[in-house]
C-alpha cells in the first residue's frame, strides 16, 4: 500500500510516527506538536507523495517509491538553491539533514 510505505519511510527519515489518516496524509494536519523545521520537511515529503497521484490517474497501480524519492529530492534541490540566494544555509541544513542522511 502506497500510503503505508510513505508513512513508514517518513518514520525512518524523521522518527515521527504519523497516523495514516486523510487529514494527515492529504491535508497535512499533524496531531502532535512539531517544530518549524520538522513541519517544513514533513510538508515537503507529503506534498511530493500527493503530487504523484495525479500522474498515475489512468493507471491501476500506485506511484513508486522511487518516483517519490526523485520528487522529494527535486524539491530539496530547489530549496537548496532558494536558501543559497538568501544565505540561510543553516535553515536548509537543519530542515534537510534527515533526508540527506536517508539518501546515504
């Protein structure tokens, strides 16, 4: 199941155990308090998962985890560029370190 795999990967990456509810997975409503950087990363991870669904609307299969990883990493690269323009490297690294560690 696509959403179960996404939730498991998010737990692996962030250590946060998200409920697999529509409110959380689709509408980014988190039941527990999160700091700003956790919220930003979770928003990116779930937005990437949601963005892949319309690309598969004619298919009978769910998006692949490989496609999700590629989508998240493309978001990360754009964020890196944006943060470099504003010289906020610390914020970029604080947000994206869990993801970069996951990729290694």
